[in-house]
C-alpha cells in the first residue's frame, strides 16, 4: 500500500509548482528590507522606514510566488542590465543567458490548443527536427529529445 502524503506536504508542493521562484532582484529586495528594518530600530524605531521595509519585503516574496513568469523574468533581466555596469556577476549572468539562447538545441514557440484556452510551449529539436509539446505553466522542466537525446532545462 502506497504511503499517503500529509496534507501540508501536498498543499505546499502544489502551491509552489509553476511559480517563478528566487532570483537576483528578489534577493536584493529581501536584503534591502532587512537592512532597512535594522536601521529603523537603530533610529529610535522610525515607523516610516519600517513600513517601507515591510512593503519591499512583501514585493520580494510576491515576486517569488508569482505565476507570471515572463514578466518576472523581464523585470529581473532589466535589473541585471541596470547593474551590469557595476557588477561582474550580473554581466556574466547576462552573457550566459545570451549564449544559452544562441546555442540552444531547441527552438520554442507558443501555440493555442484546440479548446482555445490551453497554451502550449512547442519545442522543435534542431538536431533531428522532432516536435515536442508541453502545456504552459509547469515550472522548470527538463526536456529530452527522444530521438537524438538533446537536453534542455527550461522554465515553461
């Protein structure tokens, strides 16, 4: 007999599937909010600084739990481009993303399903021409071509 998952385990895993997750912009927002909270306590508990810190913290967590992956990725890319003049880490991350797009073994486009509501991500393998179709909003997926075994890790 298969062991049943506990209620909270099922609920958390279902909630987090298809979510955007943690990125550079969320990380900096959470760190900034923590710094502002400490500053507000040191400056005789300034309520306005603390309120700003709570708002920034909320936005950071909201971004991590968002299902609108395209917008969150565009925001993070804009942030990385903004700080790339100051941060070598941001420059290398942008370069890796560009290189991954340029040398990817798959081409991807979106397609609407027969019901008119379901959106599919359609990948075409550049090695053998095999077409693979996945339903959108599945989160991070490892795509392996069944014919030529090309691999791609992508967020759908």
